[in-house]
């Protein structure tokens, strides 16, 4: 076993994404040397575009920052635990209303610079094709885990591994948006700063758009992909699939106009496409909720029908992607260790959570628990009443019928019998904060 500063390297982290980077940070901040294996840019995933760690592959938003939202609560816990992901995200924050959005380039560059240059990190730029035979291993290779490693994981885990598909939204240059038509505003003027660019539609424009969207050519999917698509999250469905479910579905979904007033008419538009700032320079905007599987030329044609986007320059078009995850309820305990081989841990999307922040959260837990094991302590189970503990409890709960990755939300908490709506939410938040403080004080 190799050494750094005379200390044996007894932890290997595979994958320098959101989860892997956070896990490495949690180890080195506790003076534990780590081997980090990342395959990019030698081997690519098909969705990542850089050679940087912790790349945000699609949206630059890491979710709500409001304290009364599940994602906000998760961020609160992560910050208290000293999450590196949170620290860097706040450092490179860009305006996005109540969401926490970041300049993705600056965010990833800082994480890469710090971890690659750290004296306790032994960085190996190779594709891992098997699980190392000694020491603790944190597998954090994400939804686009390389096929060779997936095959190996199948051998290690049995035929439990699952797979499905997801979709990403287009990105466009700000200069190409026609601001004589589009307007800046937040829903209900939330921040008063108008962080979003809104492309308003009247009824006729909307109906023409829906017709074109439904008629547009899509990328062919194999039988396997079609059956995998049935497992889509409703939150991440391609727009053309949402449109299939009814003419008004988009108007009540990603194109909802509520809380918006078009300054030119003084009225609420019939529908609206929202664009969110994507980098600090504000030179790029992404189309909120516009994941799609249309052919690239068709995306350009149909999306340029959106008022304000007639001459849009698309920097990146929407695309389908693979999304792999393991059957955690059968395989993992709440400490993120394999039930039948505690030396191997899983973190990130691969372990059954969904989302950037959730992936980083499980990376933090894996790094934190690996550090405890190295220090001769028992790994900790986070209380299920806290947001992090609730997520871990969800993914490791063996009773699921149809398990699929889960993001932070209040629906997975258990609350007092009979409580509903805001009362339930407030009760969950109060209880989560109390339990987290008690847990945190004992660390
Ligand atoms: C295309 C796409 C779009 C997404 N969009 C969003 C979004 O908008 N918002 C959101 O919250 N979540 C999104 N997700 C879901 C998820 O939050 C992200 O994928 C997140 O990056 C997951 O973090 P992770 O650390 O698990 O994986 P990743 O961040 O993908 O990191 C895994 C790392 O492991 C490396 N790797 C893979 N295989 C190997 C190997 N064999 N050897 C060495 N290295 C390997 C990869 O190169 C990568 O760097 C998206 C996912 C995908 C795939």
C-alpha cells in the first residue's frame, strides 16, 4: 500500500464528481490520505464536457435556498457539517431568485485546483475497471459510471443493478435573446431583482408551439431505452413527453405563467418559458425544465418558435443520457456501506439519491464515515428525522416495491399522525432542526 507523508493510503475514492469530491474533502480535512481515481478526460461520460472535478452537467442551480424547503433544509445541515460543496457554491453564487445557482466553471475549477494540488491526495487519472482489493473504497462514479466498471459492479453486487434514462435542457447565449419581446422578472416579483428572463406566449402562439413540439422528430430509442424511460422521474421528463399528456400540461408545468406580468401588455401571458442565468458573466441562460429528446435540428427549429428566441444561439442542445443506480434498499446500510462487505461504500447518484446537493450530501456522509472507520470509531447513522438521515433511511429501507433515486423532499419523512399540509411541513422542519442539533452536538 502506498504512503503519503508517511501515512498509508487506506481509502480509495472512485469518481471526482459531486459526491467523490466532497468525500475526499471530508477525509483530507481530517488528515487522512486518499487515493482519488477519475477517468475524465481520458475516458468521457458523454455528458461531461470538461476535465474538471465536480462538473455540473446540466442545470447550474443546486436547488432552493429557502429554509422552509426540503432542499434548503438539506443545505442548512450540509453547511453545519462543513460541506465543501456548499462552501464553494456560495462563493460562486449567481443571481437566481430563491434558488442557489452557481457559475459552473468557477465552481469546478476551484474544487479541482484544491483537491488535485492537495498533499494528501494521490490523484490517478485512469478509468477504474474494478474495485480495489484492499482498504476502504468509496464508489462515487455517478449516473454515467463507465460500462466497464458497471460490469464489474454487476459481478460484485449480483444482478441488482438498475438503469434508466433521463434528459437535459438546452443552453443559449444571452446576446441572442430578443429582449424586445422577452422580459426580466421573478414569479410574484420574489426578489424584486428580476433574475429570470421570461418568454411570453399568447394562446395562439402556445397552441402552435405545442403542435410543432408534438410533431417534431425525436431521437430513436431502442426497446431497452423505451422500457427504461418508463422509470422517468416526473420532475425530469422531456418537454415533448409532458406535452403528450395533454394540451395544457406544459402550461401547468414548466411553462406556467403564474406570478408573471408581461410589461408590454400589463397582463399575465397565456404561457411562458423561463430562462435562468447560467454563469457569473450572465452570458449564458438555460431553458428551465426544457429537457428534451428531440433531434438537434428539430430543437433549434421548434424552440426558435418561442417568442424572444427567434434568433437564439444554442450553446448546448438537450440530450438523453443514461442514469445508473444500484438497488440500495437491498444492498446498502444507512452508513452507505455494503451490507455484505462493509469495506465498500457507495455515494452520489449511483447510491440512489437524485440531484447535485443530494449527491454531495451522500459524499459527505461516506467521507465522514470512512474517516471514523480509519480512526477506529463506529460509522454513524444519521437520525432519520433529519434531512440527510431521512434520505439515507429512504435509500436503505428494504421495503420498497419499485425503488428509484430520490431527491430531498418532505414526502419521505414520517410526521405525527393526522398532520397535513403546512402544519405537517412545519412540524417536520422543527423536528429535523432539533434532531440535527442534538446529533451535531454529539459529534
Ligand atoms: C446529463 C445529466 C444531467 C443532470 N442534470 C441534473 C440537474 O440539472 N440538476 C441536478 O440536481 N442533478 C442533475 N443530474 C443528476 C445528478 O445530480 C448529477 O449527475 C450529479 O453530478 C451526480 O453526482 P455524482 O457525484 O453521483 O456523479 P458525477 O458528478 O457524475 O461524478 C461521477 C464521476 O465519476 C467519474 N467516473 C465514472 N466512471 C468512472 C470510472 N470507471 N473510473 C473513474 N472515474 C469514473 C465520472 O467521470 C465523474 O467525474 C443530472 C445527471 C445527468 C447524467
